[in-house]
């Protein structure tokens, strides 16, 4: 991916928003709570502090971060694995962030009717449907990325952002 292509995507979706997939949103929430959690929390072991910085910078380029109750439920369930002594505070940060992101309700019964449901499941099918509004999808889940792109969804692989100095990471 080139910086020019990234610039084009940002221009196209700046005023609508970006959907953070579950893992990316988990990184965002945990990093906002305490950046030390990024290296200490097993679920985030593949990420670095630089990844969190990239994600925060990316968030500022869009009008809003968009999510669904299904994604939030997955993130909440993953937060159950943070150490017990910080779990309550981590959930408080999670709750506070719910006021600044855009949650779009997609009834599970409607999501289940989507053609992609049998391949993607509930949360990822919800991402597919929500992306039609239109929003850019940001994910680090390569199988999801491939399936979304094959369905015509504009999706960005978070791992590609790591290699771009465009975000000022080093």
C-alpha cells in the first residue's frame, strides 16, 4: 500500500468514519486505559506502543470511529481477560469511550439475513453491512480483510499502516 492510496482513502471516508474491528478496538481502548497494558495483556501481545500511536493518529483523521453492539460485546468479553486488579478500571475506560464513538445498532436478525452471514458470522457480517453506509473498515484480521475485499468492501489492513512513515511512527 502506498501513502497516496492511504491519502485517497482518508479523503474518501474522512467525513463518514472508520469502523475499527474487534482487535483494533481492543488495542485502542486498552491503550487509552494504560499503554503498559499493550505489552502486558496476552490478547495484545502482537502489538506495540507504536501500533497504539498509529491507531490514535488514524482516529484523528476521521469524523468518527464507528462500531456495532456486536463488536463492543466481543471487546467487552476480551476485556474479561485483563488482570483482575485492573479490570474494573479498564471497564470504566471502556464505558467512558462509549460516549465518544458512534455505535450503530444492527439487529442480529437482520444481520443473519445477509448473504455473507454463513461465511462471516454475526460481528463480521455486521461490519460488512455497516460498511455500505459508507465507512472505511480497519482490521488486522487478514481472513476478514480478504473476505470483505472480495465482497467489494473498502477495507484497510492495520498491518500495512505499520510500514508507512506517513503516520510518523518510528
